[in-house]
C-alpha cells in the first residue's frame, strides 16, 4: 500500500510497533534514475545525492518536537567509478 506524505499520520506510524518500512536487498526506497553510459572509453566517477523525504512542514515540526531523527537536507552519497571500454 502506498501513501503520499500528506495522507500518512506520521507520528502514529512512528509509535506503532507494527508499522515499518521494510527494504529487502536490491530494493530502493525512493526512486531510481537510469543514465546512459558515456560513449567514449575511459574511467568515470559518478556521484549522487541522498534526498530527504517529502514531509510537510507540519510533519517535520512534529518529528523535531518528538526528537525523531530524519534527513532534512540533501547529502552526497558514496560515489562509484565505472570503466567504459
């Protein structure tokens, strides 16, 4: 079942022991971006950002009041090096 952030009672989900986000190996919580490999041979370094969840301002304030930790700004993810032959 999928909910948008404004449809979710966020604090109830945090306090409910049966409410979880379960991520299995190979799954992504968020979205995946497909990129086309460079046409020229060479070694390339790809960098990405981890984006914060799309909480509403009220949800973010409620989480802060409850001292819940969450990502509130984008941050640089570990990069990856690819070799195109």
